[in-house]
């Protein structure tokens, strides 16, 4: 009982210190995306999801319309963390917008591809769907979203092997998602049926014709922001 009481008190003290540090940081830099992300992370841990979403929205508004070369745009790792937080806060569409933009800047990130695939998976399986830019039926849009999810996840796994990435849990989760998508979608190509979720852009692969996963340029159709 004494140990449990000490542990609880320590956790409460740690949370209070964290809250104080975040408050101080925001007083010094109220327009810092990183500080706002930290605030959102604290609010998520406190199950204050509305406050977390508000902080994340403020963080995004500071830079989302700026050009990639702007020094005010957070660095790549910070935006990876932002994407995770947005997904935790059930802001998958905003997370996908961030990831799509990152993919256009640097398409060699295993984690970016993984998060994008997972995000599309959640959208395709959930009640929210990406914006419908191609006048698809709900069923068609859902299928297109899941095909895009599979494509992103396959690219993540491909790069995982190429760069000898070491996050085994990421690999296992990506493989689990791909297997589930394969069961649902069958052998239909990620670019079949002539419709996809959104904008097209180039594959990050080396262009090899004998790629085992058949990950081609047209496979990576993404949701328009």
C-alpha cells in the first residue's frame, strides 16, 4: 500500500511538473508548434482529447500553408511526431495531409509510409472517409482508400528491408495490416478500377521492374488535402 501510494504521488508530482514546464514554454514561445505538440501530448495522456485537438489545430495553423523551404515549417521528425499525435487524437484526415506533404519532400522514410498506410487503413475501416475528389460512391471511396493503405504499407515494408530499419514492432504491425487488407481486397491491384483516393505522385522505389511487391508509381495515389 505504501509503495502504491508513493507511486501515485510520484506520478501526480511528475504530471504537475510537466504541466508547469509546458505552461512556461508556451509563455516564452506561444507560437511554437513543438510546444503546442507537447501540450497536446500531455492533454492526450490526461484524456482531455478536445483540448489536445485544439492544441494540435493551433500547431498546424502556424505552418500548414507555408512553402516547404520556410524555416517556420517544423523539421521532419517533429512532423512525424505530429502525425502520430493527430492519429491518437482521432484527427486522421489532418494527419494524412501532413504525411502526404512530407512524402513529397522526402519519400525515403519508413515511418512516414507506415503511418500513412495505417492512417488510410483507419479511415477506410472507420466512419470518416477522405475527401471525395472523384465523385466516387461511398463504397468505391472506401475501397480506394484501403487500396491506397495497402500501397503505402507495402512501400514501408520495402524500404524497411532496404535500409535495415530496426523497429520490429512497426514491421510486424505493417505486415498484419497488409495481411488484413489482402484478405479484404484480394489480388486486386492497388491501381485497378481506374479510381483512387486522390493525387498521384512518384514511387520512392528504385524503379526496378522485378519488384516483388509490384510497387509502381501509379500505386501511390494519396488523398488530396
